């Protein structure tokens, strides 16, 4: 993830501070120096870094923190200052139902505008809006072909022309056509340009005057670096940017330009592109983003993701299943298969892991790759599809590692014997975790129960969750605040994901 290096360095600086016996002015100065160096290394603009430092100096005064939890106060101050970098406190544009909302995209060439316009149109379409696309990019070869191909895949109406070369004329025709047909979201894609190209900037202004967009979105490539501040400011001065979408955030670039662009324009980030596919697109929220960047996770987002991904679960059947697992400590391969099915609905596991407190740092420290975990889960499920009902339901059937059975399963699934044994090793690990949970009453949720459960998870993760008390709160959130047997299965979810690297 872009900015992950920045997050790791700031987290390391905070850890160094927390390990000190006495928190004095020197310790705070060292912390601020490390944070500023991390921001500069990440390509955040120099003046912006100075501003961050001064803001933290004004907030963190050792003499005024006597008798207080200095470490927690300092950590909170750093977190809030990073949030303020990404939050200009301006409300983004919100389209109105029942009318045509025109949205114009601008940005540098190669920022990913054409792909992003389709992602945004698809996002609104899935939310019940009548959406359409207009291709006003007449300079880049293949721009209309790309937009047309994307629009057809996403089943979205579009307008463009191979013969007309005036982007203002094409843009106006498309907007008027879709307004007449009562489309609610009309997104205009424009040519990529930079601040040195005066003629293209004038053309962009003409297009904006003709189509009168309700919102102009600046598409920013997260890998652009220090140039982001000046480029964003130039676009803001010419066409009045209303919001920002950051693309390529799944890359390994420094990403500080994204912070600089927000400061330059005073505009909020509304969406982020997290990959090449249409589904790799999500609304941006400042605090969860910074929290994940620092390795604190986003439990509220994870809970919502789970609720959205598996709304069709048979609650009674699931409750009965988890009750059996908790009361008897029995976890079968069929149970594991069903957990894998639910995991696959959550999307790429590396992105899910970022939402679990402490897990992103744990994976880095252990050098555990998560990128190919979805493929690994699919392979495991294919292997289990070749098992008999008795093998899936009876934990003793495969416990003796029968060579004949394992060879048959490998042949039937098209996987290797090594992979079948690997699956069984993973299963045995999960089964041991569930066996330790035998007899635990998560509904009553006593501290002793939570401490026992915390002992099954990696220490770094438990610490980020806030210890046994934080884990207890998380379990209540997973259960919707009502208790219920479902928490038991979710309790093993993080552990299951962590083992799939």
C-alpha cells in the first residue's frame, strides 16, 4: 500500500518514544525529528512538513502533561495531525437524486482517468443511480476505444465521436443528450495535461464553461511525488477542483504527493483506486485510512465489510455450528471450508488484513506474503471438493495421514500431495485453536474468557486491539452488540487469515 513505508517509520518512531523511561523535551524532539524525516522521505512538501512540526510542538508541551499519560497523548496528537493533513474540513460534493449531476474529470496524462471514470460510474450505478459516460479526450490515441470497452463491460451508456475533434463540442453534445434522457450521473472524461501546457488548460476551461459541471474531480496518481503540490494547485486555479480521487494506491511508491495535493487544493479525497479491476475502488475515509497506515487497523470497517459480504447467512444454522465448535471444541474440515467461503467474499485478503489491528506490522515482521493468499484459499477449497462427506465431517478419518486417501484427493483435485498435506497442517492448527476455545462462554464475556482467547492470538495484534478488554469489545461488535454464538467463529477469523500467508 502507498504510504505504508511512511506509516511504518512513524509507528517505529512512536515505539521508540514509548520505550523511553522518561518522556522529556529531548525525547519529544527526537520523535518530531523522526516524523519529519519520514514525511520528507515520502515526498511530502517541505513547507507542509514544517507546518506539521510546528503544530505538534504547539500541542505537545511536556510541562503541561505532568501527571497525565504522556505516551497516549503524544500518540493521539500525531494521529490527529496526520488526519488533518488529509482532511481539509471541506464537505465533498454530494449528487442529488432526481436531477442530472455533471462531473468532469481532470488530471495529468497517465493518472488513470479513463479507468477511474468507469469505476465511479459503476459505483453510482450499483448504488441505484442512472449513470452515463462522455469521452471528451480527443488527443490520446485509443481513448474512446478504451472508454467504450470499459463502459460495455460495466453496462454503462456512453457518448463519443471518432470524427469530431473538438472536445468542447463532444462534451456538450454528450451532456445535453444524457440530460435529455434524464440520466442522474453524467461523467465527462477529458484529456490528460500538465501545468506547462497552456493551450490544453484553456481548452479544459472552455469545456468546463460549456458543460457547467457540478463537480470537477482531480485524478491524482499516488506515485507522482513532489510535483503533486504544484500540479494540483495549477488545476485548482484554472477549473476550481471540488474533490480528489487518488489512483494506484496499491503500489509501492512513497505517496507523499497525495498529502501535498490535499493541502494545495483544500479539497477532500473522496475515493481511492486500489487496483486495476473495477471493484478495486472504495470511498475514502480519513481516520480509517490513517489508522491502517499506522498499523492500528480498522475494526469498524472490517465488521461492516463482513456484514455486507455475508448477509445471506442462515443465522440459526450458523449459530448452531458455532455453538457446537465452542461447547464441544470440534472443528471439522467442512467448518473450515465454510469459513473459507466467507473469507473469499471479503475480497483480497491482504486488504482485509490491513483492517485487523497489529496484523499488517505482524506480516511485515514475519515476512509473510498475503498477495497470493486468495489463490491459495481457492486451491485449498478445490482440494476439499475432492473429499468425501466422511472426510469432511469426521475429524479422525484423515488424522492418520492415510497415503492412499491423500493420493486419491490429490489426483481428484489436480493438486499435489504436498499441497494436500499443507492443507491438513493448516486445518490441524485451526482445530487446535478451536479446541482451546472449548467451554468458553463469549456471551457472558468475562475478562478471564477474553484473556484466554487473547492468549491464542499474536501478542502484537492483541496489544493493538487494546488487550483483553479491547478484544472483548471487538467480539461484541462482531455480534452486533447482542451477544450470540456467532462470535466464536469470528474469533478465529483473524488467526485464520494470518496463517494463509
